């Protein structure tokens, strides 16, 4: 599922790489917003077998949206701003 942007579409464009897939984002997006709006669909599989996960608290308090960013290590996608050229891996 790809989220649809409804506003703030006039910000400068960014390009990210998620495991070889190019993702379009906008300046000011968090990584979570950029990845989900860019078509990533999900960030990880649920350890309880109930499907895909894409973040839970959305404010940096849980561990549901961890991703690995080249040069930064493991970060919370909901609390990390996207930057042009970021290379991201799930989990």
C-alpha cells in the first residue's frame, strides 16, 4: 500500500535507496513518512505472525520502526529526518 500525499507537496525533492529500490521523498519528511509514502509498504514483519508492520507509536518511544542507515547505524525511522542519498535497510 502506498500512502497519498494530500498537502505540502511543494517541498524540495529527495531520493533515498531502500534495499536497492529508489524512493522519492520530500525535504522535511521523516524516514518513516518518506519510505511509506514512497511505496515501501512496510518496515518489517511482525514477530507474532500477523503480517507487516510499519511503525506503532510514531513518536520515537517504541522499537517498531528501527531501520539501518548507511553511516548512521540503527535509527528510528519515525524520528529521523530523511536526507538526500540515504541508503536504508529494514530492521
